[in-house]
C-alpha cells in the first residue's frame, strides 16, 4: 500500500472510529489504572508509617519519666538503648546515640523541622539500599500552664520500605498490564461499533451507485429514528423525485422521437413525388430560361438534401425504437468496401488511396457496412483534404478499417461530440451537404454489429477507426 492509498484509508470512517474509540478506551484504562495505583500505594505506605509513628511516640512517652535535663552522654546512651533492636537515633544538642543510623544520614529538611517544631515529622527518602522512611520526633516538656516546650532532645527512626516498594512495583506492573490488555479489547469493540455504524452508510453508498447507473427504483428501508434513518429517508425522497423527473423527461423524449419518426415517414411519399418532378426539371433544365434553370437546379438540390435528411431521420428513428435489423452473411470485407467506394463514383482521381488486402472474410451486414464506409469516406472528402487513405486490417478476431484524411483535423472542442447528432465542426457553417446525422448513424451501425468507431487526429488530419468483430451476432431484442 503506497502512501497515498494509506492516507486515503486512514481518512476513512472505519479507521477514524476505531482509533478514536481505542484512544478513549486506552486513556480511560490508563486513568483508572493510575488512580488505583495511587490509592493502593497510599494504603500500603500508610500501613507502615502510621503504626511506626504511634510506636515511636509511645516508646518516647514511656521513657519520659526517666529523662532528667540537661542530658549527658551517658543519659543519651541509656535513652538510645531503650530503642534497642530498631534503627533509632537520639540527639541532644551535640550529643547523640544510636545504632545503624547517624546524624549525617538524616535529611536536612527533616532535621530542621524536628529541631524547631513541636510535632512528629516523617520523610521518605531513597538510599543506595532502597527506599526508606525516616521519622523524627521532638521531645517536649510542659513546665507550667503554657504549651509544651522543646527540650532539645530529638528522636529519629529509620524504617526500610523495600518490601512495600516491591509490592508497589508489582501493583504498578499489574495496573499497566491491565491497561495494555484493554487495548485489543477496545479495538475489537471499536470494530464492532464501526461495523454497526457503517453498515447503513455502505448500504447508502451501494444504493447511490445503483442510482447513478440508472436504477432509479432503488430504495432503502428506514429503521429507527436516528440521524442515519433521517438520511435514508432523505435519500429515498430524492430518489423518488429523481425517478419521477427522469420518467417525465424520458416520456417527453419518446414523444419527440415518435413525432420525428412519424413526420419523417409521412414526408417520404411527397418527397418521392417531388424527386420525380425535380428529375424531370434537371433533364429539361437546358431548355429552360437561364433564371428558371438556376431555380430548377436549386429546387432539385434542396429536394435531394431534404430527402437525405428524411432518410437519415427514418434510419435513426429505427435505432431509437430498437427496430434496426442486422442481416448477417459472410462477405469479403475488402470487396464490400471497394464496392461501396466505387458505387459512389469515388476513385483515385478524387484522392482515394486504398489498402484493402483480399481474404478478410467476416460475418456482417453488407448494407450497413456500406452506410458506414459511405459516411466515413464521404465525410473525409467533404471536410478533409486528399489523399484520403482507406486501410483494412485484421488480427484474427477483429476487422479494422482506418479512414485518414490530410485536412485540418477535428477541433479539440468538437472531438468528444463528433458522433453526437447534428454536430458540426464549424458552427458558423449552418448549411452543408450532410444532414448532421451521418457519423451518428455510422456509429449506431457499428455498435449494432458489436463493434465501434473511434475518432481522433493525426499530425496531418483526422482519422476514424472502425472495429467490427469478424463474427458478429444479432443484437439482443430490447
């Protein structure tokens, strides 16, 4: 997966939902684990320091009746011996007595608080041998009715917290392990939630794709009353309105095509009579006065043009109605193309250059192939420049006929619409010999065979490529 596809995937709803859900779950699990850790740590340490404070206070109070101030070193030593077996230090001014602990090991802040204060102080410190709890207690004496006064005697006790620290470390490890185990569970729950949320979104996407492909009757069941249900309802309303509008447009289009087909059909009979009259006028034009002869030839030319337009409209109406028939037979394509060119009087003198190898036999409708060849070659002669090259080829399964002229080519803005009906390369040319339907009819005939026509430009003109299957099949009935 390249970086672009990775960014597109990460921008999707599923990864964003999963990441958000997992992040929230992980933060919640970490917060719960942290709170549990702090609470348990406080409980463990309180379970050690509170009894130690009480024990030290009781031991000092029990010894107070034997204490006579000022103390000398022997009295300080006896006071320290009273705490035998426990790391305790007795300090009186410059004198001190104790085992396993010295004055230099006391935290300065604790020492200052005990020396000047009147309450028991404690401090947890880290030492090379592990965490320790140091408790300091000033010894007070009540001399009158006032508050007790500091006697200058300080008692310190050090307690090893290594077992408690081990228990706290184990608790922390378990807390973080629990938080880590919550992550895959959170991801699984997020995937399940994303699936539930995205299911209607995927259904909407599928329905929208069907709607875009023309399946206008697609609808979705609206379940629930949430935002997604509201979106489904909106989609269904939009699809229904679109189906109604497209149905109306299709009906109007069908009416228009039917009208054109009916009019074209009705015009065929009077046009046949008009052509008969204009043929007579053409034959007798030489005997008519000059102005009358010009008018007669003009009427004859316009009648032929109208006749061709009506014929093209009738032909295109058959395609629109699905009534175009394909009468297949095996033909030598080179002979069929040569006959089509020859039938219209086109030759090398008109700039036609042919490359039609014999032996290319295909199953096709020769009448429709004649229409395609006449339109492509005639279009090249009218709008291009000679020579007009007509080349036939085959790859075994497809017959290819390429018609190339050496004219100005097809304008880029017209090229995508060159097969549209009534498209003209030069919009300023309102009238031409063609009906504007020739290329459209040619492509319809090619597609009726199961082939197609492509248009393009070469460095020196326009090129149309007709591709037909060598063994065409009749189209499926509509």
